[in-house]
C-alpha cells in the first residue's frame, strides 16, 4: 500500500481530473499541399493515378482491385483472403523464400490484403530501387503459383487462428453484430468457417485469381519520387500484356430494416467483464451527410473528451474506455457504441449509453463542443499526410470511393462548414436508439437480469454461436443471495503457477464489502454484490503508488468458490478457486 497521505492522493486526483476535463487551446491550422494527380488508362483498362511528390526519396505503389471479401462465392467464404495471403508465397520466378530475401535486400516491403470491398497489393521502397520493386510487384500480381505446401500451411494456421478468435470477446460480439445488422448481406461474415478453409484448393485459388484479378477492374496508384513518363513506360512494359476480363457485377441482398431494439447475449460463464456493442445500420462512404456525421461522432464518442467517454469513464467509472464509431463502407455502413465494463454495472452502462444516444438527438451541441470537434478533425488531417504512407493512404481512399478530385484540398473547408443545426439533423436521422441491436459478451447469468428490459426481445448464444434456452438463465438469476461472509483462501492460476489470494467479505443482504489481499497489493471492496450464488465485486488498490482496480467474478457452492480475477495489468482474466476459512 502507498505511504502517501490519503489527503495528498485525493488532491492529486482532483487536479488530474481537472486537467483531463480542460482541453488545451487549439493550434493554428497547419498548411499543407496535396499534389495534383496525373491520370491515364492503359489499353487493357488498367487505370493509372500518379502523384509526383519529391519531398522524400521514397515511392509507394498500390495496385487496388474493385473486389473484396464480399465477392467471395456464397459457398466459399474466405476465398479472397486466401488468394491475397498466398500471392507473396510463390510466383513463376520466385519461391516464397527467394521473394522475401530479394525484398529484404532492397529494404522494401511487398504485401497483399483484402477488406470487405477491396483488395490491395502494396509495395514501398526508396526511389532508387523503385524499378526493382515494380518488377517484384508484377510477379506477385500476375504470376502467383499458390504452392501446395504454402496452401497447406495457410489452412492449418487459419483454422488455429479461428479457434483463438472464438476465445476473444470482440470477435464474438462482431459475429453477432454482423448477423443482426447485415442479415444475409456478405458484410455479415466475421470470418470463414473451418469447413470453408479446409475445402480450399490450388485450382480454386487460381481460377478465382484469373476471374477477379483483372486490369480493367483495377487501379494502379503511385505516390512519391518518380519520373512520370519513365514510370508509365515501365508499367506499360510490365502490365501492358495483362489480359482484361469480364467484370462480374454481384447482386447482394439488402441489409434488413430494423424496427425494434433487441438484446443478444453471448454467454462466457465466469467472465468478470461485459463487452458491450450497441449497433445499427449506417450509411455508405459516398453519403452526402459524411462530414456532419463525423463531426457529430467526434462530439458523441470518438475520443477521450467525448460525451460517452466522459460519462462512462470519468464520471461513472464503469470502464477504462467508452467510444462510438462510424464504419463507412462502399455499399452500407455501421454505427456503433462500445465499451468493456465490469459485469456488475452492465445494465447501468447501457442506461448511460442510451442517455447519451438520446441526448445528441434532442439537444443542440454547445458551440464549444462543436468548435473542439472541428478543431480536432481539421488539425489531425494534415498530420496524417506528413508521412509517405499516410499521404498514400489518403490518396488511395479518395480514389477507391470515387470522391471528388479536390476532396483532399477541400476536406477542412467541409468540416468547418458543419453547423450546430447540421449535427442535430444527422443525429436525429441516423442515430436511432429504438432500432439498435444490443450485443453483450459476458456472463449471461449475471447480466440477464440487468439488461432484459432494454430490448423487445432477448436471445442468448454460447461462444460457438449456438442458441441457448433463455429459461435456464431466467430461473437461475435473481434467487435469494447465498452466504458469502467470511474469509476465503483462494489460489489463482497464473501461467500454470498457483498464487495465494485472500478475500474477506462482510455481507448485508445482497451487498458486499471487504478486503482483497494479493501479492500486487491490498484492495478495498465497496460495491460487491451477491445474486443467488453469483458474486461480483471490484477492489480499489494502490500498486506502486498508482491506482489499480481488480474485478472479481465468482460462483459459490457452499463453502467453496471459483471464478476469475482480472486487472488492467493482466491480458486475460485469471481463474481462481478455494474455500472459506
């Protein structure tokens, strides 16, 4: 425990809170120049976008295909991801090892990745080696061989990673959110199944590559220290014989129109925390309300001075971070509010989330809030363009979504033009609390009584995605509190080692107080609760002069107790078990 006087610690805490709530004065706007592009199209339909930018002796290449994970065949989710993952694992002229060694000798990088809407082959290097890297990029894009041994390794690694993902609350939440928000639209897919991965073959990958990776469905964006005429000639030499193909126009089902608020719980028994995601369908990137929406979101929950963050963390202390997010995609989008909170305050956290979601729709934001949001967005924008990669990403996104030619030059003007009335209008139109999907990953038995009233319906799934009988949880929840009073001698399983912990509890009805004694420090329990045989509590302690919070979740069985103990300094909740002394 810290030896500093309690009064001194309180005064320091008040000072820090004041500092957090008082934003620094905005900086003067940074002037910056975005180069004008040169655009042309090769005879095979490959579109070239070239930004000559000689500030640094660097060059960045992006070969972008208007095809992504949504374009996977309905019966083979994950095919695009598999193709892109194996593009750099062997070509007609290079093995995977040879390609890696050659790239490393050049001090360059070459990679391939896919998103929902696009696939990108990216390369960067010193401009001195730009020609060499361009040749390697042509190898990767046009002549991959998808070696059988590399495909076998990809299958094994991917299946193992899928098993790991199912242990992560964020993945489980996203899986349910996708199902609820997008329905049968391919945007709903969080990941392929193991069966999808197992059936992949070299022939499937090669056929898909030949069908989708075609020049007339691609754009080649180059940013950096290049000579335009020489570059065009070289690209034409390497990519000019690339045969065009038929662009496949996929038809996708429309995402469902939500009319009511629902609650979905993914049960992780014994979890000390609840992962909360509140979501609804958003808008595409090309929507005309984009700028008012990002300003509104900045006020609502995009940063550490936002309304949601200040409410749930600074005022209530429910979480280490609470945020809102707008995900703009090509065909649709998503609006989300998220936080990881202690299990015992899951319902209280939902209350505050919906308070803020409703408030932004009812009351006009303050002039200071609006000014702070716009100052942040306009101030951070040129900083993103300071690095070679940052500038490249801005330019790529501009052209991926077909934004106006002067988009980068006028971005800050569009942000500054947003008014208080604009923010209120888009909040009322696009933030619809009564239609949102509430997804909670946590201990269903613990959180169900807290959240059942927040939706017109409640459903519960296990971590494998199987629907559960809600009646089981309803019967178990809310029973008479068990006797938890006394001293409990517990052992924590920490990386295979057993560490002793002592928990001393006093009980008044369903309320618990007491002391937690650990090797990291002692903590005082002030908000514990016993619901039936379920115990939840938080312990506030000092660790090396710094505040540390332990979250305790346990289940009693007479004079024995088991559960988990978590703290910010440990990555995963630690299981424990023991008995009453």
